[in-house]
C-alpha cells in the first residue's frame, strides 16, 4: 500500500479521526458527531466534524458505503461514491439513505461510511468524426446478456 499524508482539522469537539481497522484496508472509517435516526426512505446529511487537505491537486477522496450497513440495515451513501475534491476545505458530510424496512439509529461516534483516496485524471476532450469500432459497439444496458 502507498501512504499519503492527509492533514485534517476537527471542526467539532466530538469529531473522531478517520481510522483504518486493519492494516490492509483500503477505506478508513468516518464517524458521526451527532445522533441520527433514519426511518425507511429517509435521506439525511450527516456531519463527521472533520475537514481534510489532500497532498496533491491530482487527488480526490471518495466517500463510500460500509458494506455491513448496506447488507444488514439497507443504509448506503446516496451519491456513492461521493467525491471530495482536493480544493474543498469544508466539513465532510455524508448523505445517508435508508433503503431498509426498519428505523436505523446512529449514535455519536458510530461509523457511518468509509473514505478512500485516489488519483484523478482530467479529460481533455477532442472532437472527432468517428470513434474506433469495438465488439460491443453501441450496445447499451443489458446488451451483453445474462450469461
């Protein structure tokens, strides 16, 4: 694994520093600084109480769901993966949605999502008359079949 230095600032007295549970984890956990109750179908913007500074402009942080919450409770990050641009210095907030059948409660300090760091490439768009042919061509959703 490659390590990067990510500067952070606590914007709330109860903020918890993002942490990796295991040495090989790709995502670090994000924690809520507030009690949150999500009824089925609810969408909530949840505060983490931290802001970050990425080491390079060519990077982003992605906020993703925690698989256990998604599978067991139906909780996911609505705009997943959410992008935190390298120039953003505001508080990281997570858009959670409850697709489950029951109310889900998060207490201050609970893990709500995970954050992954990645490099970003900017596209330079060049207009052409034709694009290269491929086996798939213009086949869209479901065009490759089920098996």
